[in-house]
């Protein structure tokens, strides 16, 4: 039976067309070499070097993320929030949009993070202790509630770390906002043969 079968033979181009395609490929290669050569001369004419040429034309490598800061221990919280603010360890888990680190406790129930504007319109930056996971893509109002709702805060323009040592935070204790002295220390772990030892480190001064 006859049917539509694919041809087993390729159409052979005339010799003149084959030569034309080969000439075009050679010309394209030469043009590319000339373009690279003139770019090299342009860099040298401005006092540059081969290294500068490579930096200019090669793709840039993505910078690795900064290392996470050590864990924090927070103590001194009132009874209302002792589960979040008294003898609780927080571990750094990442960075928010501003580049500030954020921390969470072992139960993933509480978070410490820096928010440049907790409502999206408030202009006062602060460190916050809250039950909401902060956004890593939002530039402000990191819990997305459009309001400054949390259970502890410390106003600060320093986004690198919450205040170390003892500082006066505003904490919602027993149904009202009060001044509460909280102490934060870094936990420095050093390796040992039997595990890891933990020492605390307060801010200097």
C-alpha cells in the first residue's frame, strides 16, 4: 500500500549555494573577532587592562548572603509574656527586605524582627517581638496587618541587631503597656569534644 512516508533522502544543495553558506559563516566569525578586538583596544586606550576587559564583558557572580548572627537569650519579661520574654533563646533564621536579621524561638511561636514602619505609615523604626512571621519581601509593615500590633517593642534606627545588654522595652503586661527592662545576650557556641559549650556575651559598655 502507498502512504505518506518521510523521505529517506535529503535534498542536496547546489555547490554554489554550499559555498555561499560557508562564506557567510566565515564572515560572521571574522566580524565577531573584529568586534572583540576593537573592544579590547577601546579598554586599553582608556588606560585599562585585560583584567578590566574581562570584568566588563564577563557576567558578574552573585554575592553570597552574609552569615547569620549568633543566637540570642532574652530574660526579664513580665509574667504575661514569660513564654516569649523570660529565659527564651532565639535563633537567627534569615534576613528581611531591609537586610536586618530576624529571629525565632525554638517553638516557632515568637519572632524578633526590625520593622522600619510597623503600620506602613508610621515613621518610627523599631525592634518587635510578635507571634507573626515577618515578611522577607515587604519593605514595611512586616506582619501585614496595617497596624502596630505586637507584645513588645524597642524603638531603634539600628537594624543590625536588637539592643544587647539591658534596655527598657515597652511590653504589654497585665492588660496595659508598661516599661519593662529586658536583657538580651548573644550565645557564643564553641565546639568541644563532648558537644558544644555556651557562653553569653553582652554588648561592650
